[in-house]
C-alpha cells in the first residue's frame, strides 16, 4: 500500500470533503448538551450522516479533473 501521487491535493476532492463535513457535523452534535441534542431528532442526525456518506461515494465517482491553467 502506498500513497497516490496527488495526495497533497486530496482536500479538493468531493470524496474527502463530504466525509469531513460528516465528521464535523457528528462531532459537533455529540458535543452539544442533551437539551440541544433533543432539539434535532435522532432520525434527522442519522439521515444527514447517511446522506453525507452517500454523497462521498458519489463524489468518488465524479471526474474531478483540474482546470487548465492559463
């Protein structure tokens, strides 16, 4: 196993961005006091997390060629 050639640019990829947003969302929700967690139904939290995972998988399939430099 080895790193890909363009690993330094991975932050630009949708397949990295969606899981990162998912981790940020779930971490933030987990750190909220129970009073605030109850304001967001658990089914919504799970739905958002699953949607981010699915979007990350779709992002992996999208051709993300770099723009040509002028």
